[in-house]
C-alpha cells in the first residue's frame, strides 16, 4: 500500500497579484510558456508516487477545472484514489462572511477519514520547486517527527516578502515560524510544504474546530508547535514564490536561464501539464528571436528578445517584444513595441502601440483587452 496522500491548498493570498487573479486562482496562472503553477505541486506528488491527491479551492475555479480535467496528464484518472477537487460549501451567510480554509476541511473531513494512506503531504500552488516527498518521508521517520516542513535558505530575502520564515536549530528542529519582512538578505523560508500523519491532521482539524482558535489550517498547526516535534527538511535547489506581481515576473524571467530551466524541466523528475494538440511554432523570414521561450502554435514574424511567449501567440512583422511575458492567444500587431510588459490571455495590441513598464513594476494588460 502506498503510504502518502496529497493535499494542495489553494487558500492563498492574492492581493499582491490581483491584476492576474481577478478571474483565476494563483494555481491556474500560466507559467513558462506552456505550464500552470499548480503543475509543479501536482508533479512533485505524482513523481513521489502519490496517487491520491485532493485540491482544496476557494473559488474562481473555471480555468483551474478546465486545466485539470480528469487528471489524466498526471496519471490521476483512476478508479481507486486519483484526483479530487473540493470547493467551499456555499450558504447565504457566505455572502457577507467568507470562510477560512479550516471550514472547507471540516466540510470535507470524511475524505481524510476514508483515505487509507498513513501520511499526508501538503502543499500550496505558488511555490516553484522540485521536491521529493519520498526522501522527505524517510527523513521524517528518521527524526521521529510529528510534522516536517520543507524550507530553503535563500540569499535574496526581498524575493520572498510575506512568506513564512522558520527558526531552525542545528538539529533541524523548528522552534518558531514568523513572517519575512526583508530585514535581512539570508533567511530560512518555509515552502509551505508539510508532511504529517493523516490521523494527527484529523485530530488537529477537529481540535481547532472545537476550540475555534483559528480560521486557517496553517494557523492551527502553528498554534500547536510547542506540543509537537516539528523538523525542517532543507531544499537545496531552485525555489521561487509567486505571491506577487513582481515575483511572477521575476520567476518567469528566471526560466530564461538555462541552468534553472534544466533543473526544473529536464531532469528525471518531470513537470506534467495538460497536453494540447497544437503545431510547432512557426517563424517567418523576418523573425528575430533571442533568449526566449516560445510556446507551440505561435506565429513569429517580428522581434522577440528576453521574453516568454505562451501558446498560440501571433507577433506580426515589425513588432518588437523585449523583457516581457505574453500569455495565450495574444495578438501583437505590426510595428508595436512592448518592454517590461505582462500581456494576459486573448489580448490584442494594435499597430504602432508603444507600451513600457519597469523591471520592478511590469505593466499588466488585463485578459481580453483590445489596445
């Protein structure tokens, strides 16, 4: 019997990335030309032989459900276990009072009770990293831990504002959890990936509901740190937290670095995503492309430099795109010029438009806009 099940919790703060999450969750954000952010969390689990995965949502799920489908790209379309998606139960009171995710877990507690796996691997969707939960489980048992939390020692704390920090001793035991306020460059950042026994998780949820001491599952766990053995499992590879517009832009640009791209996408641990039957990108004689990711189905007649172009984008002759992210099915017309831009899906940029953002404040054009 496989020993781990997985939960991906989409109860995530979106106020710092709201321009791109008005109609979608962070997990369904397009990334690296052909993926969605949730693909990393899902792939980490299936690569660790987890085939019972639940996704807990908090609304805005149309694009997410379209992407997930039956779970086939991740081999989760199974008769036993497989992929489950849980939504908040809606009542008239929810119009004026939004539930925390602890209420969602309460509403679907029967899923945890009837599952047969011994351990639960929990994750968010906004962390971009390749994590092996099987190695984490071995570490968890060697330490005799109640909870193990994945963390990374980062040297650029400004890229992880508002993320959780952990205080880890020389034995890797975690004594407290705080918030990164960018007071120091080197900081131990929690990847918000946890490993815990299923029965202990149920006990924590039920105790939190009865005591009413927290609205969110993460806070329930934090409130009980002093009564449990909590250890940190250090992640040594690439990590990005896409919890703000600036971080989304920065992480997307990181994919243009060959060493980072190879680590995430060309190793043994593949990143799986929804398959689309599209032709390869087509390049005209007038096309100029330098240091760019170009998705399938694109037609490139203009210039693309240091940019990420998603599937189905058309770049007309004379158009120049630099340092930008162009999402699916956008049309960039003749002689337009884009620099430090994020162009959402189905946007049309008319001829001779000149649009400029800044490396620290990329300018966003919302989905379906015509400029």
